[in-house]
C-alpha cells in the first residue's frame, strides 16, 4: 500500500511539473515557490518519523457491538457489523472520533476506523488462499495492520430521579498480533451537559499515562521482535511425513527448527506441537524491515514457504489468516 502511495505521489509531482511548464511554476500556481525534494525523500529512510510511535487503530469492543445489536455469537464465532454500530447512535461515531483525535493530537500515526470500513466495502471479503470468508475484525486488522489496537468498552446510565446520564468506560490496549492486553484505562460515572465532551476531558487527563504505557510496550516490541504463531501442517493424502528425512539430510521437522534458529529474533521460539502431520511454534520475528517499513507475519511466512519449496522440494500453500497466525500447508512433493 505504501509503495503504491509513493508511486502515486511521484506521478502526481510529474503531472504538476509538466502542467506548470518544464518544472517552473506558473504565476499563482499550486507549486509556486515550492522546491521539489521528491528524489531526496524517496532515497531517505522514509518511515523514520512514522515509526517513532506505534500506529493506532480504535475499535469498539464486542460488548459494545452487542449492546447496539451489531454483533452476534454463532457456531463460527462472533459476527460483527461495525457499520451498523456507527449508524445505531450518533454518539457512537463521536466517541470513536474523540479517541482518535486525542491520539492525533499526540502525534500518533492513525488508521481511521470509519475510513478503513469504507475501503473494505470495495474489497472482496473472501480469502484468496482457501475461499473462506473472513470476519469483519480480521479484515479490518489485515487491511490497516496497526501496531496497537485501542479497544473501547462503554455504557451509559440514566438516573430517573435526577434525569442525568453518566458514562462509564474502559479502554484496553491490545497487541493485535497476540491479542494480549498490555494496559487499560477506565473511568466511572462521568457526567456533564454533553457526555461526549465529558469523555474527551476524561480521556485527555489519561493521555500522559497512556503515552508511557504505549512507548514502553512498543519499545519492547522493537527490541525483542513481534510474537507470532506458526503452524506447518500436511494436507490429507500428501506423500510427505514431517518426521521423514528430507533431501537436505535432516527430517522436515529438524530442518524447520534449524531455520527458526537463524530467522527468529535471537533464535527465540518455542515448540508447541511436533507430530508427523503438524508442527506448531510461537516465534518472535523482526518488527521492521531495514528501511523502517513494517515487517508483517505474512511476509515472514511467505519467505519461509519460498525457502521450503527451494531447499526441500515440497509444494507449500500459504493459508495465513490474520496478522500473526501463520499457517503453511504442505500439499506434496
């Protein structure tokens, strides 16, 4: 997505330069007095500023969605309808926006919740690898790829004696790669003429503590790497057994462990399952590429699959879903 943005910017600059006549701005034109530094920008570490702080995305909790009839529990899990939530009450959009505004004011890069929903409306909700539909939350996170999810849970209470309304809220800070909650902020019985304004004031008072929690956690991620899960399974009917000897001389399972020794951050991984049909690990992978761009779990899994095809001569299908659940399926030789 970022590379496409850079191409678009470059084409736009080329168009403006041409339109203004051989690189010179026409009098009163859009580029009048501006210096073209696009080449310098493209050759620099373009993400140094963006990576100074984690990228944020604000989401309503499942509890909030259910209270507004926008989520239901099914046999396949929770079915979420974020658009229905936004339309259910005018305050819903205002409260989400209030949180986003606070993070923007504190110079955090932000993935706008509503804009990401609009983007998804034009995309297929079907996984390319296996044709299985993904839930709305998975699609949101895969599209936005935030570093940290800010999940909001709130409810309002109406006092029939005083005719006053109060607001209670809990904000949880979640690593979307592991679903671990690493910090929370809460407040009870917030009141005022406008609950949205009262919420903004309360949130603003919590921002110093929030900044400290986010910086501490993200600093640890940058240092130790992100935690992902890795599953390697063998498709039914395949002529491969993970305990068989590969063309490299080791068993397939041993080869994977050797790969993780050199491709996990500081060789940090833990085996969970080791059978002839499945290997499962928790692995720490780098957070950033060398140029400062985000390094995703999908990228890491794709590179592993590529090496397996080349070195082991096996056919591998990448059926990864979500940000950090890497699933590679060996389909045969």
